[in-house]
C-alpha cells in the first residue's frame, strides 16, 4: 500500500528526496519519503508498505 500527501505545488528545477526505511519485519517493509523544493519547503510526503516474498522456488535456478 502507498499513501501520498501533496502539501504544495512542485515549482522549480531542483528537488531533494529524503527516504527512510522505518520498519523491517518477517514479511513486511515500511518506509517514509519526503520531497522538498529548492527552498527546502515540503512538497510531498508519502508512506509505503511492501510485502516481501521469500519463496525459495523464486530463487536462482528455478524452472520457468
């Protein structure tokens, strides 16, 4: 799942993205990101959670 919060319009030519993994579990990874404009104003904030599959059948040498 992913949620985005648009805080302000993205104006300018350069932006800074800050990302951080906030949780790593057995089957779930959660992270947070923020996108800033040239004046270091927050433009977008997001939170994402991803399921991690660890099925051995998907590893190297598997039959297609």
